[in-house]
């Protein structure tokens, strides 16, 4: 019996060591919750908002940066500066003898790359002598972007390259099949979830988000009081902030319907979070 | 001959016929998988697929994969079905791995005993299979519980999977009977089928047992790998395309099969090793201590034999995951799961260190080991250094201030050690050093009598040194002086180098120590008690590691029941944090080890009672 107890104690000690290290020895990265299908209110969207939506999809739901980043270098950069911007390389690639697609403009090239990735494979990034792309078709499978979301990403990439944003905001675009079947989003339980759910980080620097279109909100509680912050969410055009990264903010940039979209508890959580962001 | 003896023969004959019948059923049913429609010929029609059929035959229509809502997942109070299924599935896997692996090496040991005419091998093989018998019924019980849990809490998923794997699930049920029958004949007929031709019959039954067990595992693997890399269904709707063979033969099936077979052997060895350690610690007589020391040593050799090629099988599986879906591969190695590999490094480090420590302690069995013990500290230091390289993360999670102070997310000196070429280099060297420990252990009690012994040892030393230098060169050159696309190109020549060391050392050893003299008789049982805890560390670490890697394999599907085909829309579809996952794995591992130790304890009191009688 003594041996039995000794071994039980030894096993418990070993397991405690493993679970202790897993909990306290390594960082607890909280994975993003499963993506929810959002109904896009395209009719009320400005081009800046559409581009911001593309930014959010590019860095979030689209999972583009999993491969298109400067760390792993598993896929060519798309949103960098100069030659690293896909829109700046598009015309050159369209003239490449290896190009097998039908696009004629940067906009069409980017769309084609997302829907038919092997139409052109950048040298060194494909298999079978760079004829087969490892990229998934992003309108299918686990990513499954809708056409409007694809357009938003294209708008973001064109804007990032500093070229003319030729893509048009789809007007009255039918929601994707998946959006129709999606259940209503669950109410957020934490301020971070509210921020993620309503995409605040697409424009604002807030929490872990690094949006660069709207004012930085990481210390907003220091300079703005609670009534101001409530008003800023419910009626964003009542006070136009002057501290957007590029200078004074443009009126009408922030969607005016967050008050209608948020639940009462979500709104309160967000306000209190901003008040405490000092 | 008594009536009872005749009855036993009749029973065994009946069971044997059952095995043959079930095996025959499987063989005749397997081709059915392949003779259905070609996926390309299948016609899609409004969310359903229609199997291409000959004119005049009835068309078979297959429904799409169901699209579920929260309401489709039965909820019983605040009970968490995901954790229940997770734990039950993991327990089933642990026990199944054990009971599938043990007959493999039992058969080999039994054959070895027959070839060498050494009864000790036969006795040990019998004791191994005896330990697995209790585990076998527990595996079946937990398997039933798993099916029940899936039916209750994930009925639509189960229904969809059953619709795709209908024939193979039926074959699985028949094969389960066949395995039970062959196992019972193999175990209960051990002493009945002794000597001469009867022994051959017994070995054949063992072969049938292993064949059936392996086919069972391959079928179960198909269900699991399908959920990661679905095949044979319409990628847009998930509707079956008509060929069950295509569904089974999905992209990740074979890599998973190889990985599991090797891991099962290593795991089975480690659990048997723990059993031997338990018995050793509880033994008071010299004879018993010697027996269980030998048994523990053999089990450790089996575990190490599986452990050494395991990283390469894992590497192939990961490579194929990348090839199937780069997105899934990066989620695994560079995304939210990446930090779990630091945990994996800790566990594999624990495995290698405990294996080496056990071998070093085992040198006390031989008086000749003093020639080598002074070198052990250098091997220990090198193994720890390799472990630390494996343990080093690439990207650090930092605050903005820390990021500024460091000048980026990577440490200047340690950052380069975080990438795969460094880790591949470390693991290959660690394997070579472990093999070196094993080689020193094996020759500790021998004195070579051939004239070229000194030259042979020098050649072996040169092979070890040259191989380590080559592995480091390949890792550094490809890892740091080539483009990203070639960074892991060193892995194949590195593995080949390791294989060369093992093969050539064994060949030279076998020639050099032919007819060698023993320094003194080996003193089995003359090992410190702490060495037995190294065997326990092996079993415990293996158990936890399998739980963790099982979670990773399953978790990289994220919010999909079947990757990109059938979405998990339950409230538990989230990917948990590492801490959360570790807690669930630990809970499952504690339950498993409690049952295992309980089985050991039961066998102990049963043995005491038998001895008293």
C-alpha cells in the first residue's frame, strides 16, 4: 500500500508540474472566438468605411495575414509599401508569360487571385514549378468570404498601395448564403468582445486593435468624460474629434447606428471600458 | 483427455472460426468501398449529389452536410458535453493505444522466445498480455461510452459521419468481435498451445490478432482524419459522392496511421514499463526484483524503439497538414497553437531525459560500466542543451515597453534558436545521444575479443562525431543561409544522418561483440529504486503528451466538426486557451493513471493470493 501511495503521489506531482507550467509558465493566448456572419450595411457605408472593413477582414476573418506576413514569408506580401503592395505589382504580373488568368486591371487581378489562386503564382511560393498555389479559394471552405467582403479587401489593398480605388461599394448586394442562415450574434460578455463584435478596432486603436483611421482610444478616459463618450457612440457627429491620425476627423466617418445595434449591456460595458481607459 | 479439455478445444475452434468469418467479411466488404461511383462522375443537384448509375438502376441521392444551430445540440442542465466527449474520447484512445500495441511486441517477444528457446521470453510475453487483458475490457466499455456520448450530445454529427462511413462502421463492429475472439484464444490458449506445431498455431493466432487490431485502428483513424481533411464529399455542400473508399482514403489518413502505430508501440512499452516498475518497487525477493528489472528494461527498450522514429513520423504528418492546407498548418505551428509546442518540448525533454537516466542507472547492473560512467555527465549536459534549444520559443509575447527594449519580438541571440532548423538539429542530436547512452549500456558488460576492436570503436566514435557535425552544419546552412522555402530542407538529410549512425553502429557492434566475453554476470535487480521512477516519468509524460497532441490535432479544425464542410455551431465551438486545454488533459490523464495504477494494484493482490494458495 505504501508503494501504491508513493506512486500515486509521484504521478500527481508530475501532472501538477505539467499543468502548472501550461497555466503559469507560458503566455495564455486567448484565441479569437469563431467568426460570426455580419450583415453588411453597405448602403450607408462611405468608401473610407468600406476600406476599413477590408482592413478588418484582411487582418481577421479572411486570415490573410496567417501567410501573407513578413515573419514566416510563406506567401508574398500584399499590404506592404511600394513593391510589397500587390496592387503595385499587378500590371507587371499580368504581362508575365506564366500568367494564365483573364484579368486586365489590378482590381481584377486581386479578385482573380482570391478566387482562382493558381492563375498566377509568384515565383518561389508555389508547388509543381510554381504552377500550383497553396492558397485556398477564399470564397469557399472555412474562410468563405462573400463577394462584398472580397470587394472590401480589394479596396483596402488598392488603397494601401496608394493607387486609385476602382472597386465600387456593392449597392444592395444580396447577403451571402451563409449570412442568411447565420444565427443572430450572441450578446458580447466582455468589453473586449464588444470591441471585436462591432469592429471598433478597424478604425480605432483600442485594446489590442491597431486601427489607424479614427482617434486613438487607448487613453481616451483621461481626456473625455462619461457623457461625452456616451454621446460619441450614440451620435458620433455631435462632436467631431480633431485627433485622427491624419489630422481632424472627417464628419460622417463613424457609423451612426451603433446605438441601435448594441444591446443595453454591451453599450454600458463599452462606455465603462472607455471611461477606465486612462 | 477430460471433457473440459475437449470443451476448451471446441470453444477455441469456434472462436477461431468467428475470427476467420469476420476477417472474411471484412475482406469481402472492403472492395465494396471502391466499386461505387467515381467522385468525378457524381452529379450535383441543388445541394444533393446523385451517384452516377447505370441506366435503369435506381439513383441514389445523398443529402448535404447538415447546417446546425445551437438548438441542434442537446443540453442537459449546465453539463458541458464538449468536456465529457473530450475526456471520454481521450481515455478511449489511451486504452486503445495500449491494448493495440501490447500484442504487437508480445508476438515479437514470443517469437524471440521460440527462436532462442529461452523460456524467460515466453514468460515475459505472457505477463505482458496478462496486463493488457484488464485494459481491453475497459477500452471496450469506454468506447461504448464514447459512442453513447456522441449520440446524445452530437446526434447530427454522428448521423452525418455514420452516413458516410456506414460500411466501415459495420465492418468495425464485426472486427471488434474478431479481435475479442482472437485475443481470448491467444491469451487463454497460451499454455494449451505450447511446444512444436501448437506453438506455430499460437503465433498465427497472435498474427491474426495484430492484423485485426491494426485494421480496426486504421478504420477509426479514417473517421478522425476525414474530419481534418475531408475527401469523397462535395466540398461545397458536404454531400457524399458515392465512394466510401475515397472518404476513408483522405489526405491525412496514411500519415496519421503511421504516426499512431509508432506512437502506440512507444506508449505500450512505457505503460508496461510502469507496471514492471510498480512490481519491482513492491517486490521483496531478489528473484522477483531481478525479473521485474529485466521486464522494465525490455519495456523501456520497446518504448525507446518507438520514441526514436516518432519525431520523424510526426514531422511527416505535419508536413502533410501543411501540404493539405497551409492555413491549417500555420494555425498549428505559427498561430494560436504554436505555444503548445513549447509544452510539447517540455514533455519530450522529460521523455528523453528519463530514458537516458534509466539507462545510466541501469549501468549499475554491470561491473564493467565504470569504464563509461565518467562520460555520462557530458552526455547529460549535451542532452539538456538540446532540450533547451527545443524549448526556446521563436516569437515572444511582450508588452509594448518590452518590445521597444528588445527591439522586436525576437531575442537577438535566442530568437534564431526558435525556428524549425534549430529544433530539428537539436532533436536529431538528442536522438543520437540517447542511442549513444544505449550503446554504452549494451557494451558496459562486454569485452570485445576481435583483433580490430580498437579500430572498430574508433570508427564508431568517428561516425558519432561526424554525424553530429554534419547535422549541425545542415541545420545552420539551410536554416540561416538560404531562402525561407529551403529552411526545412535540411530535415531529410539530418534524419538520414541519424539513421546512418544507428544502423552502422549496430552493424559494427554486432560484428565486434560476436563471441565477446562478459565482464561479470549481469546483476538484474541491482538498480536503485529511483530508476523505477524514471520509468514512471516515461509513462506519465507519454500519457500527458498524447493528451496534449490529441487536443492539438483535433483543435486545429477550430470551429468545424468536419473542416470547412460541417461547422460546429454549439456554444462550445470556441478554441480554448492553453491553460484550459491543459486542465482538461490533466483531468483525463489523472483518471487514466488512476485506473491503470488500480489495475496494477489489483494484479499485485491477485498475485499475492495465488502465491498464498
